[in-house]
C-alpha cells in the first residue's frame, strides 16, 4: 500500500519547509510532518518507510526526530549482528524509561503519551529479531485504541516484512536528478568535471549513500569508471569496498576498537569503551575511526552505515572477532 492523500490524513495547515541539510524529499517530508500533526490533533499515526539500501530512510528519520522538539522520542533499530538475540530490539529501545517486567509495549507508550506527545521510531526493522518486530508491530496496531502516538518504521527488505503488512507505507526512492547533483556537490571540496558528474549521477540513480559516500573517498573519474564497469553497478558492493579500504588503512588499535564496536550486540558505547581501553584504545583511536567516516563514538556508538559495521567485521580475522567477544564478555555488567 502506498501513501496517497486520503480522508484519514488531514491536509497540512501550511507548506512544510524541508529541514536544512535534507536535499529534495519534499513529498516524503510532508508525509512525515503530517504524522506529527495528526498526533497533535489527537489521532495515532503509523507509517512504514521502505526503500533500497542507502536510499535515505535513516536520514529522514533523523530529521523527523530533530523536528519533534517537545516530543518524547522512543527509538530502536535492528542490528545485523544482533538479529539472533531474542528481544534484543526491545532491549535497545531508548526513551521509555524503566518498566515493570512484562509490561506491554502498548501500555508503556500509552502511559508516556499521557504526559507528552510520543514519536516511536523503528529503524532497520528488517534486522530486528522476530519477537521484537512482532511486539512493535502489535503496538502499531493496538496504539490507535489506546493513545495518540506516532510510529514510524523503516526497512529495506525487498519483499516487505510480513509483520508490517497492512500498515500504511511510503516508498523512499532515489533522489531526483537535481537533488542528486546537489548532494554530490555538497560532499566534494571542488567542482567536478561536468561529464564525470553526469556519469556518476546517472550510474548511482539517486542513491543517497552512493552519492555521498563513494565520491568523497576516491578520485571521481576512477569512481565513474568503476560504476560503468558493471551494469547495473552493485552499489552495495562498491560502498562496502570503500569502507573496507579505509578500515584497512587505520592503525591496529582503531581496528580493534571497530571490531569490538561491530560485534557488540547492544551497541553500548560504555561497554565497548571499557573493553577497549585496557587494550590501549584512546581518544586518538576514536578520532581516527571518526575521521575515516566509519564510526562515531561518543554518547552513542554509531557506525556511519550498517555496511561500515559489516566491513569492520569483514576486515577482522576470526581470531580477532573472538578476542573482541571475549573482551566484551569480561566487562562487568
Ligand atoms: N535527502 C538527503 N539529503 C542529504 N543527504 C542525504 C539525504 N538522504 C540521504 N543522505 C545521505 O546519504 C547517506 C545514506 O542515507 P541513509 O543512511 O539515510 O540511507 P538508508 O535508506 O537509511 O540506508 P539503509 O537502507 O542501508 O539503512 C546518509 O549518510 C546521508 O548523509
Ligand atoms: Mg538506514
């Protein structure tokens, strides 16, 4: 089901300007901003964003979260490395505070909504463990009968996700050509040769991750050649290789830190830091991972993209991954 203006969605009261730093996405932004309007008007609203890897779903969700000032934002995400961890997605849920064991998610959201408007964001739903996805989907169905809450899911499962079937959907496709050019230019330090730019824009088909990630880290004409070598280009492969090349050039201690961050199923910065420090990790190791565009490590532990996490795992030997697990397990809870 694709979103269309309907009797259930009131028209926006005023044109909704797109946030700064978000190129294009006028249609998608209007639909997201409208969700918040609906909740403020006392109705629940749910939307499932789906689109190819790197299309720009997480970016939309981040802008939505920033836009929701005065809202309680509850969020979780699927993690490839933790897909088999039962209820891991619910354990990673932040923003709802402590809860009584066994308390149903719908009740917790409804209780929170008594105090302030609630926006629940579920990113990378295709990597959630089954139990967490089902509980979140159940909450999406039940919440309209309990309290006005906005719930937004994002996933890139090509065939859709069974648990979310029937919820309102919106496809996030490639950026329009004009916006793709703006994004590409925004990540480059100097203007591109027009023909090289045309080739990159044509071959990346508006994929935001490819546009922002690939051109930043390699010579544009080399990139244009690489994109043209296969038809259609496997963007995920090219992006993963770009992360991998950068990881391989990092100092050994930064790579160890990355391996630990990548294997931690909870993406818990304090735990990873406690495990990595005795092995020599320091601020410089963190700064190197950040400067290479692989990992942001502070209050949150955030890989630039799930492909960066996968590349970090891939770049480590089995022995290094095992050591990383062992160091994490040794951290007192
Ligand atoms: N509309 C946009 N304007 C500017 N930059 C964007 C836009 N959309 C995405 N980007 C950039 O592209 C990169 C990839 O986007 P994003 O991570 O949102 O994709 P995604 O659809 O969530 O990918 P995945 O399916 O792999 O999770 C981001 O790092 C962001 O910098
Ligand atoms: Mg994403």
